[in-house]
């Protein structure tokens, strides 16, 4: 029987960007609006919101 390996889809945003974005959100006081921070970082606001929830 032949096994096929599946590759994960390429990520739209790098892991480094994701970690930096979450860190920026957590360390900024007062907390920035997610939409504004996402625009500043060049990411989709819902992506940033999900990363923050997961972290």
C-alpha cells in the first residue's frame, strides 16, 4: 500500500509576525483597537483577533 504524505497549506502570515502582533497587543497600554493594530501590521483584523484568542 502506498502512503501519501500531505503537506500543510502555506501560511499567509509568518509565525514571527503572529507572535509579534500578539505581543504588541498584550504589552501596549492602553490596549489598542484590534482593527487599528491589524491595519498598522498589515494583517486582517479577524486573523489578529483569532491569534489573540488562541494565545
